[in-house]
C-alpha cells in the first residue's frame, strides 16, 4: 500500500501544474513547483535567514535544476547505490561535471587521415601494421571544455608512419589523454606533438609503453603544455623502453606552466643509443615538479641533455632516482639546471650507480641540491650557484621574474580602495566547468572522504590514475586539511549547507555578495564610490571559493580581523561604471607563509602588512547584514 501511495505521489509531481509564487528574487518574482530543489532552497532561506533584503539571484541560480520527479528518482538511486548505472542521465539532468564514457573504436583507416574538429574518441589498434603514411590531428578538441581521449596500440608495429599532433586540445579545460603501447615495436616512425595542450587547465597525459621496443622512432614535443595550469601533468611510463636509436626532443616543454608535474618512470630503460634533449623544460614556470625514476636504467650509449632546465622558475622540485643506473657509456649534461629565482629542491639518489664509461656534467646548477649514493666516477661539477634563493629573490623582487606568477592587481593594499585610484584588475573570470549544487536529499547519500575514493570512482566512472580521480582526491584532501590558526572551515555541496555554515559563524542576520560581473578583468580600472561593509569596521566574514569537483563544491572559511568593501569600478578613460566589485582586506597575515604570492607582489612579509583582493566570479563572501 505504501508503494502505491509513493507511486501516486510521483505521478502528482509529474503532472501537476500547481505552482507557488515565492516573492522577490533579485528584481523579479519566481514561479516554482513547490517540490523542486530550488523551491526547497527558497523555503530554507526564508526559515534560516533574518533580513529584509531580497534573496540574491546569484546564489539561487546555483540550485539544482532537477525537476521534482528527477530529484526523487536520483535520490532513490543514490540510496540504493545505483547512481553509477544512470550516471550520464544524472550528470546531464543535474548539470554536473562528468567525463564521457569512451567506447572502443576499431575503425580502419588504411590511408592518410586528417582529424580536425574532433573530440572524445577512443583510438584502439589505430594505424597498426601501417606502412608509411601521415595522420594529422590538427585543432583536435581545440577550445573544448572536457577532453577525454584514448590512444591504445596506436601505430603499433608500423613502419615509416608519421603522426602529427598540432594544436591538439589547445586552450581547453580539464584534459585527460592516455597513450598506451603507442608506437610499440614501430620502425623509423615519428611523432610530432606541437602546441599540444597549450594553455590548458588541469592537463593529465599518460604515456605508457610509448615507443616500446621501437627502432629509430623519434618524438618531438614542442610548446607542450605551455602556459598550462595546475594539472597532474604528464606521466611517461616505460617510454622508449628497450628501444633502438630513439631520439626525443622536449623543447619549451611546460614553459610558463603553473604547478604542473611530470613523471618519467622506466623511461629509456635498457634502450640502445637513446638521444633525449630537454631544452627550456619547465622554463619560467611556477612550482614545476618532475620525477625521473629508473630513467635510462641499463641503457647503452645514451645521450641526455638538460639545458636551461627549470630556469627562471619559482620554487619547483625534481627527483632523479636510479637515473642512468647500471648503464654503459651514458652521457648526461645538465646546463643552467634549476636556476629558479625562488629556491627549489633537487634530489639525485643512486644517480649513475653501477654505470660504466659514463660522462655526467653539472654546469651552473642550483643551490638546494642533494646527491645521495651517486657514482663518484665520470661526474663533473661545474659552477655551483652558491647564491641563496632569498638573495636572488630580493634582488629580483622589483622585476618581472617574481611578478610573473603574481598577476598584477591580484593582491593590493587597503589604501588603494579610494575614489580615483587607477589600478590593474586581475583576471577574475571563473575558469572552472559550470556546475550546480546537489539537493541535500542526494548529497547526504553520497560518500565524501578520501578514504571512500574507491566508491566515488565507481559512482562517477573514474578510472585508475585518471584526471577525475586526481581532481576528486585534491578537493577531498583540501577539505580534510586541518584549519589554519584562527580559521573555521567547511566544504559544502549544497546551498543549504552553505547557509548553515555562514549562519553558524555570523548569526542569522547575514548577507551574501560577489563581484557583479567580469568587466575590467586583465586591464586597468578606476575606483569610483567605495563603501565599507558594517561601517568599514573590523569584522569577520565567511568567504566561499569554488573547488573543482563533479558537483558544485565550495570551500568556505571564516578568518577573523577583516574589512569588506564594495566599490564601483569605472573605465579609466570614459569614467563610466562597468562593474561593482566586492573586496576583502585581511588585516592579520601573521600566519601566512613567507612565500605567499601576496608578499612577492607587495614586497613585505607575514604580519607586517594587510592584504586585499577582489572576490572573483562565482566566489562569494557572507557578512553580517547592514540592514
């Protein structure tokens, strides 16, 4: 009988035309089915928040778009642990960030092929046993949001086959590519990766058994992941293993990238006559991280050159473990290695150990370098840079080297917030995929813990070591991190949870604000009328910043001793209003790291100055209401 009533209730929700008017939301009234997640949020707002200010359309627009019927259906599936079976429908209906499921493609292309304006494909056994020919991936997936491609056994056992990846996935957001057994056992082929994943956000590339057992197959990586942002980076596992005469050229690889890492495991292992050149690798980058493990292990007559490697970068960490170990006639040259303006870390463990006839030269390399259990023969140390990074950073503090990674206007002093000030505004545009909150009825049934990553991977169809797994783990670990001194924090995946956190810190008379639009980004602006929230007094606020996750997730935290301002933003030439900005000034920075970008930009240190910044697009700050 109970099931019958549930069925009739769902039918009522589906076919009922009964709507309720919920008063003002921004400047207009909203007619909403009373059983939708959005209607539930409006009722919750009315119950929990006490002020006379109209509800903000900004927050309500992030409510789940699910219909009442879909919300009930997916909630039931979540309770039964069956959401994974309906993931594509769930992601589409709930407006989530999910990766497409790729089905194997066994298409045959006997002739030269030009793949243009292509995306999200699985190339399996493509080009296998091909004789000669050229395949071109030009402007493939360019400018797309989420790119997932798989190249498995591509060009395997082929001869004279040339692959060209030009402008591949350039200017895209969240890229995941897997090259498994690519070019294995190929002869005299070449692969050219030009402008590959350039200016990409969150790149994750995996090259497994790439060019394994190949003969004379060369790869060129030019402008590879240049200006990319915050990805796992690249993983080269068993790349060129047992290959013969395999030349690889990494030029401007990861140049100008922000927090991108690469892992070379078993690269060139037991290879003969390998020739690898790393030129301007990680040059001018921010915190690049590279791990070379068993690189060239057991190789014969290999030549590796690292020139201007990680030069002019900020910090950065490199690890060379068992590099060229047990090799024969290996020649390695490190020139201008690790000349980062802010001190990084280099570890060489078991380097060249057990090698015969090796020649390893370090010429002009960085200060913070550790050599442990490395070979004592055939190694030359040239000019060791004895200058401390603190001294280098101090010398260059006023130059572009330091400010390269601190965008102009990202941090500023409180005195800049006065009428008539002309100042740069950073890029405040939201670069994350558009997503919505989940209804509490669904969210409460999903795991949210790094210890439950296996369940989360199953629900959201995330493979092992894929980008989505990394994205979820990064968000979970940040949410699980212990709060900083004086910080109160919580990660929220529903608007109701955000309201609960804000009111628990500030009370029920609260108001939420954000910068009105993105006008003025990356250009000079002029400050118009400025008003301090709560009379410009020292107060506390709750700021919420987006985290990349399948559903809309915010990292909300409260830090004491702030002042919050709203200001008209004007075009400096026409003096017309183009935006209405919200800025927050942190008055106590004593617990901040001395390497924080604010101090690099403003030239001071923890606890010595206040630091202000704008609230970026789709971020927000809650304060006690003035009304």
